[in-house]
């Protein structure tokens, strides 16, 4: 007796490249290729492991996410002596 197989609708998931493209569209700027993995690590978007080095990203989570404006470095205030 084998375990019941769980069917996955691939139309509900993005590949890493697709997720990067969609996040870039949502944000109006180019997003780094590692960013979907970072979002997943912080629990912002759901993932599905598809092997030791593969991952899919839940389409609804990615579609709804907008990367905020890039902040850059903080200005250093000169210290008085």
C-alpha cells in the first residue's frame, strides 16, 4: 500500500526567476535574484521545496508583495570633540 500522492497545481507557483520578475514589476525597480529566498526565510512568502536545490514560490504571496523603497546608507553625523 503506497501513500496517497499530493497533487500540486504548478499554475499556483512561481519559479525563482518568475518570482524575481514579478517582484520587480510590483516594485518598479530591479530586484535581486536572492530576494525571494530572503522573503521566504522571514516567512513573508510561502515556498515549496522541489529538491535539494530547488524551490517554488506561492504565486498569491508574490503577487501581493511590494518591495519598499531602497533606503541606502544612513548619514553620519559629525561628532563634536
